[in-house]
């Protein structure tokens, strides 16, 4: 653990910043723990995990022109030697000099969601060419900027822009790919769509913490700092992101992860801070104000959290302050990656999405296992869902959610994601008592922790 904390400074532009240190620690913990068999999956099933190869050295000898396609989660290619990237034209070359280096072309879609063919079809395919330095010197463009640091090219297309997918398919794989470079790496992004930087300038965004240099854009005449960009030359380039895992995990790994759990005592004598998340579109808590009053009466301080309104630094600062977090399942709960070990998450699972019928919500239970905070969930019955007023009791939406998931998972997800929910005040009071009990459980040690995490699946 001390090693992880010592490495926390990798992403800091200002080492004195407590917030960025918190961000770094949380991020490093999650990604280092990823080596412990966190498995990727889709709605059709989960592929076996893949342990990626060694990350190339920063100044490697020799040439390389090859792709690794062994992982069920991602493909990536490695170029080493005289690598040239024409940012404006979107072209990538290796000027090969060694006779054993393959000449020709390779192609890769640099997005870590390989199993999802419809999404991958929307990701720009990057074409890589190895040309002979003697026979074909005119085919490669001349360098306009030489760089001592390596480059990493990845796509911000696909599902990017939804925070869960940004962590799952971009940011966590990006850390795994770049961590050996200690921020001495140039990031190159393709398929950038809209304000992907989460209400912050690129250099202050999550992606910006991985590099000391301006982020380059494929297919653009200017980089993210507004500077003109032409042909960048690199000693090496990785096209695509390495990935051992995704936040889904349905094929096991719990035993391995449990070895990494750390239990921290709640600060006794302090009033616990309960952070309550209210979504802004679907899956809203329709009786949010009443539940907030219940929490105050139960002796909690309450902080209202709207993730859509928070910049990255504010998100991290908010999550590190929370002693407990309550929210309906949704992408915003990806911010639990920044929760403190020893805190508590209550995830409210909408009707038709609980573990007996779908995979929804399990990813945040997995995060709890890795980070070391307590997890419990509350499964909403049909009568407490807005679907109750929209469908007859005999309709399959209410009567057979499992069948709908098995028949068409994408359609079922859209259906059940569209609802709003409520939690009875008496039930919420009981859930808050469980939270308070869990703070005491932490003081009791790991055995009590295990007992709590095994029993906390609340249903009303």
C-alpha cells in the first residue's frame, strides 16, 4: 500500500495539491488492482481475462512493427524506430532500416471494447505503414517536430462521453498503457467528439494528468493547446490501449481481490457525511427530498451531489469527503473510484435490473471490492417504479424482466433505464441504520467486514 501511495505523484502538476493526490491514489489503486483478474464482458457474456505483455521501454533499441491481437478486450500495435505521425492527414509511418523489420501495412481500431462489434465499427481504423528507408524514402513525410518521448494514440469515440465508459474503455486502459512513462509521453487522440474534457481544459482533465505535453489530435491542424501541428516524429508509438480488465466481472476474481481489501476505521465522534446523488434525467429518486429529511433526522450531514455539474477536481474532492454515498444505478457512480477505503456505498437498483435478472450494477460492487469500501444495494420492486403506472401487471415488462433481458439485452436496458424510482422512508431509515452499523463494523476488524459485505443485499 505504501508503494501505491508513493507512486501517487505520477499525475500531479502541482505536488502540493491535496485533490490531485487523492485522484492519483484512487486511480493507481484501481489500476494496480486490475492485475488481479478483473474481467471484461458484454451483454452476451464475459471473455476470459488477458494479461498484457511488457510495456516497451522509453528509449528501446531496435525496430518493431507489430500488433498484439490476443486480448478479447483490445488490440494494440507497437512501432519502434523512426516513427512519423502526420496529424493533419491522419497518417502513421515507420521508416524501417533493419532488414528484419516487416514492410507493409497494419490496421487497428484503438478503442478498448473489442467485443462490441457495432461500437467498434464507429471507431476510426488507424492504418500503419512500414516503408523502406532506402527504397521508399519519399513515401514518409518529413518531420516538423522531433520528440524524445514516446507517443500513445487512442480513440475517444465509441461510448466516450459517458463517464462510466470513459473510465472503463479509455482512462483505466490509458493508465495501464502509459504508467511506465511517468507522464513523459505524448497523447494522440482520434475521434474526438465535442467537449470530452468534462467541463475542464484538456490539461486539467483526467486524460491530461497522464502527460506533461499538449495532447495531439488526429485529423486536425491544431493540438489541444491551439498550436499548429504537422508531422511529429517519435522513438516509439503505441496505437491502441492495453487492457487486462473492464469494470464488469462475472467470471470470478472475488477471492483474488479480497486479498487486496484494506479496512479503515470510521472517524469516531464525527457526524458522518452522507452524499446523496440525484440523477438529472432518468432513474431519478422521486421522493428525494423526503429521503434527505430522513437522513438529517437520523443524524447525518447531507451533501446533495449532481455529478453532471462537477468538474473533475470537484468530483474527486467531493467523493473523498463522503463517508457514505447513496445513488440510483447509473454512469455517475463511476466516481466511486475516488471513494475512501472504509466508506460506504448504497446502490439503488431499479426494478428489472437487479442481479437475479441482469448484470446491471455489479461493476460498482467490484469497485468496492478493489478499493476497500463497504457495498450494499437496495432492489426496487415494481410498485415503486414509474413503470408500474405505465404497464399492466400482466405485461412482460413487469411480469417477466428476466425473459426480456434474455431475449434482447440492449432493448431491455433501454426499457428499464428509462424509469424513475422511489424508496419508502421506513426502508431508507433501516438502510441508514445499516450504514451506521457498518462504521462500527470497521472498528471490529476484517471478520466483521466480511460478514457485512456478504449480508448487505437489502430488498423491500
